[in-house]
C-alpha cells in the first residue's frame, strides 16, 4: 500500500513522505535539510505535508489514521 501510494507522488511530495514514514529515525533529514534538498520553504512544506497526510488517509481506508500535532 505504501509503495504504490508513494510511487505516484511527485519528487517533492515523495521526499517528504519518505522522510515522514519510510526512513529510520537515524536517517531522517532535519526540516532545514529538507527545505534545502527540495528547494521549498516552511509554508510549502506544511502545505505539501498536509496534502500528503489527507490524501494518504483517504486512500488507506482499512487502517488507522494517526495525527501528529506540533
């Protein structure tokens, strides 16, 4: 499910998705690193992350959705 979902994402969304769900804690990029690697700012990161989480939740109907609040 996760692989098929992530393969349909564009480069920026895939980078964010992998950092949120795929890579281990030790390999995760900091937000500052992600902004630089993906050439985005905090506002765009927040927008893309929200889109990913909402879209993934809609396509993952048989599981549980956990939310993270800062």
